């Protein structure tokens, strides 16, 4: 071989893939990072783009920009369609192949509708920038349409927002939609009142934030209800259509439904010709390689990793980052000829979720926080974990601005013209 | 009538319509402002969104937000399809009608291809936020595809960018694309060199910036060429297709063509059943009302107004604003029963255009500026004219950041996945 360097291919530029690439800086390897998109996304703040608090460019950065100072990495924007494990090549959509000595699969998850894919049209999920701007458009167009609607029932449906799933994303979306709706209506819509707004959070489990300590779940439930958000617990959704959502004996008429209930892993298991778990994830060994495929690592939301205590490693950003760093360490060893196994140990930093303005819950294990202090810590923690100085400055300013003035910067409806064709309220001659 | 207040309908929330609405604050009238979009757009900086310098939310604001403190205005997002001049009603797409006592039509212009509408697919223009993000996507995807391209000719075409029309928008786009391209390539694309970049500006007239003083045109031409931008003068484009642009005897192979050559007015003339000029504009009288229709005013890019000196009022933001304010003054008089005519007098503040980093030209009539001083004045003038404090702060910071670090914040490709299917460069086994 003319090129003796160890070739690492990383598929996916999310938290896991990016951490793996960065942790290999200076290593004697050639890295090829492949992603379908040109940007890394800070997903924990994606709900703030969907609710018009932040702009897309405040939470996403071109992957090549983030890795621009690292000499041993090459970034390409391309779509992977499979892996030839015997030839040790990644197959790309254009028919070309990328050979590897070590392969890191970090392609993440997408929303899943538990066999009801037709629900996606009515209840979009939140995984990409496009998802977020689409939800933002839906939320803002619903208010615009309500302003023009004369039929009381249709108007009520336009001002009702349902969120399915009360994990951190669902709770944060419910709180943020409620605040966006009330703040927008107040003063900006002549014919609407903030009290007309209805936000319903629907959860299949018996409490919100199932992964948190029950005491914090309870606090969050009270805080949501006190704010005015309806929470339906222990309710499995049976039907979603263009006009609403059904669960148990109930039916809620709404034009805006957000799906925050379930995710499924990318089709990595199929690429490798193995069986995934029921969420499509690949079970990996202690060093995060696939059993029987020592040169292939699977990390992040697409991996199923069991901790020493028998619990699964959660699908959160810090877990993906730690896994990426671990895999980088294993690959460094291998590239230098050392095949000693290295066991991944996940350190759980804690769980955080905001409920709304000045309210959040944090579960650090022994320490549990709730209320305004948790909210400030949540804010600082997120700014700390952002990947760029520029973004830190701009998001801090954006948040401060909204905190002090209540004005949200990003209430733009793009890729959408005037809302559905309904009579224009109050301007018809007959009504005057 | 139960409602004795004078009813004003304004169609369009651009510079003209917004200025008219604001200038009617406190007047004893009921204003209905109708726009197809929910936002007012600061078009002079739109090219900076297209070239990844600014984010959409930095130059666009919900119209209802801008008018939130004004009690006599109602904003609706709706599409106008005509005017019933005898019944004095505006016709909306949903079949409803908005009655008016005074009507202000300020619907602006869109790009026009001089009878070659098929060119639009290959040479998009720049009028809306969606246009800007689509052009941004095209520019960034061309670089991504070039990085992967192995065929030298195709690669050259991907790295060639043609701009048609050397008015302020064309000149500013050419300069900004050149800078975006060079800055992106440098350090971020392993297989590309900044010197591979080719930007060609094609103009039908015999100089760039035809509306400016010839001396400033000359300076701009030299500055563009010195920077490395090719400028073709006196060239009428004869063909545009997916692979390039032809003019005179020449053909340029390029995958990215931007149209900045011509605009046509919205179909206001057709709504009114009258004849527009060759660009579709409506000729208006001295008070900006349509001859024979004293209660209908046409302003901004959709109006053709002749100044006392015989020259036309240019299609720029300050002209639209002044016209909006003038019409508001006329309507105030009429609402109070005073029908004395009021003649519009346009005050031309000057023409400005940036050529690139630290270079601009300003034509204030007697005073003409060029170079870095003009560039700083250009920057301060635009910040001054922005409509919101928040935006002023954020754009100032964005510009300062780029000026100091060279890092552009908004290089996101959205609504686009991996670029066209071409072999992945340098990673094919056969090449290693």
C-alpha cells in the first residue's frame, strides 16, 4: 500500500461523530467524515428555533467550519446507503465507495410513529432545522388563520396546540408554544385574546419526564398546569388526522399537533446485515464495536449500550459525545498496533429540562433542582456546551433580549404564503 | 353608516406600505394592511442573506410586530387578486372583499426575464427570503459538489459563478460571492484552491452601476477587476440553461447563475383595468393617485413617477418610503374633508453600493465618495435605516465579527441534502 495511514470513516456529524473526529486530532490517521447535511446541529436548542426564539444559524454550523483547523480530517457532504463489511467500504448513493480501516457509525435517530407513518403529515416531529422551521411556520400560520376565522369552532381548533409525548422535548415545546402564543397574541392580534390559547400535552406514561426523579416529574406537572397547560397522562393516542387527535374516550380538535413521542434509529442495522432492537438500535460491545465486527463502532442514538448498573445509556448529547471520545481512544490504540480492549464507562452528568420562563428542573442524581435557579443553570449549561464563541455571544444576547423585552426575533413564516382560504374576518361589507 | 371612520386599505407591507401605515398613526382612520407574507423585509441587505453573512431573521420582522403599538391598524396575511373599483373593494383570494375609502397599492416588483421565463429555473433572482436562502443553498452546494468532482471541466463549471446585471444588487452579489467563495475554500475544502474560483459579472449596458456618476462606475469597475472578478460590459445574454450562459460570441460554463438584471411590477395595472408601462408600472399623478381614480394611490416599485426634472423616481427604498408618507398626508387631509391637492416631491438622498470588504461607492449628487470611507458610511447608513433596535445591535455585531474573524455565521444548507450524484473524489479505492 502506498498509504500506510489508518483510514477512519465517520458517518454522521452530530454530537457523536464530531466528538470522535475531534478526539482524533493529531492522531496518525486519515479521517473522512461523511454527512448528508453540511451542518452540525445543537439539537438541545432546536425547540427554540421551532418556537421563534432562536434563528437556525444560531444553533447550526457547517461541519467543515468546526473542523477547519484539523489537518487529518476531510469532510464530504454525501448520502451513505450501505456498508460492504467484507470489502471494508462504505457505499455512497452516487455509487462510489469509501474504504475504511475503522468505521464509526453515528447517524442518529429520527421520529417514529409506531407503525402509524400516516400521522407524520399531521404531527411533524423535531429533528432537523427544516423540521423546526416547518413547525414554526405551522404555529405562526395557525395564529394568522385564527385571526381571520369567523367560525368559533374552527377558530378554537386553530388556537389549540397538542404536543404528543412529555419527555424533555415535549415539555419544553409545550412551555415554549404557550409562551410564544400568549406573547404573540398580546398586542399583535386585534381579534384574539391570550386566554383563547389552549396547549395540551399528551403522555402515554403515568408521569411527565419519565427519566427524571418522580419528585421532579411531579413538580413539572404542577408547574405546567399552574401556567395553564393541560396535561393528559396515561393516554395512548389512537388517531391523528388533519382536524385533531384522539386518545381514550377523548378527542381534541386542533390544527397543530407536534410529535415528541418516539424515535427510531437510522438504518445502520440493515447496513450491517444484523438485527436491531425494537427501536432499530444496534447492540454494541463494551468497547462500542459491533459484536463480530471489531473494526465497526456504533455510537449515539443509533447504538444500544447497557451500563454496568443494567440501565441503558440514554440517547442524549453528552452520552453521544463520550462515546465518540471513547471510540477515538480505541482507534488511536489500534492505529498504533495496540489491540488491548478499552471498556466504555458512561458518566451521567444529569438531566435538564426547562418548563418555561424562569422555571426548569435538573436531576443531577444526588442533587435535584427546580424553579428559577435550575432555569439559570440550564441556560448557562447550554451556553457553555455550545461549540462556538460567536454563538455563545449571540445566543446569550438573544436570550437576554427576549428576557428583558419579551420580543422574539425569529417569528418569520418562510416557504408559506397566506394561510388557508377562509373569509377575512370583520372586513366583509356585510359585517360592517 | 354605523362606522363613520375613513377606511384605508394598504396592500403590501414593504417600505412604501409600511411607511404609509406608520404615517397614519393617530389619524382618525381605520387601516387594514394586507400582505401575502407575515414579514417586512429590509431588501437592501437581502444579498447578505444570499451570501451567508446575515440570517433571515436579522433583516425581516413580522409586520404585526412592527405595527403593534399602533391602534388604528389591523394586519392580515392574505393574498389580493383584484380590485373592484366601482364598489370600492379589494378582492381577496378566499373570495372575501375588503371595502375601502382610500386604497394604497404598494405591492412592489419581482424579477423579470424579458420574455425568457424559462431562464428562471437556472438563474434565480433575489426578491424574497426564500430566494435568498435558495441562492445561498445553490452557492454552498456548488462548493460541496466541486470538492467531490473529479472531472476538471465539470469542476471548473461548479466553481464558476455568473451574475447577470451590474446594478447595485449585481455588483454587491458579485463582490459578496467572491468573498464567500474565497473565505470558504481557504482552509475548509481540502481539494479546492481559492484561485480556482471564478466570478463573472455580465452587464448589458456599457458600464456598471448605470444610475451612478460615470466616475464612480469606472472606479467600481476597476475595483471589481482588481479583486479578480471578471466583468463583461455591453453583453446581452442570449441563452441560459442548466450548464451555463451565452452572450455575444461567448459561452461561460457554470452551474450557478444569479439574475440581477430586471424587474417587473406586480399586476396592479391589471387589477385596475388600466395599461401599465413596459415594466408593468402604473403612471400616477402628482399626488400619487391613479389618474381618474382619486381614491387609489400607487407607490413604490409598482408606480411610475416622473420628477420635476423629467427623470423618473428610482425604485429604491427611500423613494417608496417618501411616497408612503406623502400618501398618508393626502389621506389625512381627505379624511378630514380637505380635498386640496398635495404634490409629491421626491428628495433623492443618494446612491450607495458596496463592492466588497472595505470598498464602496456613494453618489450624493454633489458629493461622491469611494473606497473605505464610503464603505463605513454605507455600513452606518444601513444600520441607521434598520427598523428595530434589536436588529441594529445584532447586525452590527454580526458584521464586526465577520470583519474581525472572517467567519460567516450563516453558511447553512437547508432544504437540500447531499449534492448531485458525482463520484466521491479521492476516496475511491482505485485512486488510492
